């Protein structure tokens, strides 16, 4: 495997995940690529992509040259107060989670667009419904991506947040994303 290449199979390596600890996170980042370095990854369904995590505000997931734009909600709220190495590693797993959960995100938005109530809303009603669909889609995708990070980091995820608690950020992220995902989805699907 070429140096600096990080694939889905490598991400799922039990050995690599077991070593995910604050004491050696910097070593893992150096092994998998330095901060801001473009990483070539492959999803579980074979889609190649590129990921870069630079800091709290700047990250990029690009598929076939097309960036998957999304706001840095997790990096600003949930990762606040974590050591830089832990924050960068968890952020990388989260961004990789966006690629891994892309089929779920697409299925959710298609359900909203196909089954959702769009008729007889008028122009402003349709615009409001599209904005609600965008919010629901973003919340579902953020939740799925962070769930991927939680799963892949395993007990180390909980250990890092126990050592560096951010209860306000955790309640804000999980509570608001779950609330928005459920409320906005149900609002569009109710008859």
C-alpha cells in the first residue's frame, strides 16, 4: 500500500483502531497523513474520494472532483476542547463517514423528494419545503457520519470525551441534530 494512502479496509483495521489513543494519535496521523494533507480513500461500495482536514473550519470531501459541501457543525460544536491530535483524527473519521454514509443520505433525500408533500404549496410553500428538506438531509447526514466515527473509534471515542468533557457541545450537537432530523423529516412526510 503506498505511503499516505488511507483506504476503507485500512480504516477498519482492528489493530489500527485498537491503537487509537491520545498518546499515539500523532503517530497515527503521521502514518496516515499529516494535517492538511490530501488523503485518497475508497468507500465500502468502491467509490474513490479525497479527504483533507486542516483545522476547525476547513475540511474537504471530494468525489470525482466534486466537493461534498457541508458546514463544519461537528468541528465547531462537538470537538471543542479536544486536543488537536484527537480532534483531527475524529474529524477525519467523521469526514470519511460522510463518504461511507452517502448512500443513506441520498436515500433519505430521495424519500423526502418523492414521498414528501410538495403539491399545492405555492411558490413560497415549496421554497420553505425545500429548505426544510435541506435541513433534514443535513441533520441526518451529520448524525450518520458521526455515528460512523463513534463506531470506528470504538471505546477510544468515549475515552477521549471522558478525559476532555464537552457536555454542552455533546448535548447541543446530538440533541439539535436528532431533533431537526426527526421534526423536519416528519413535517415533510405527514399527510
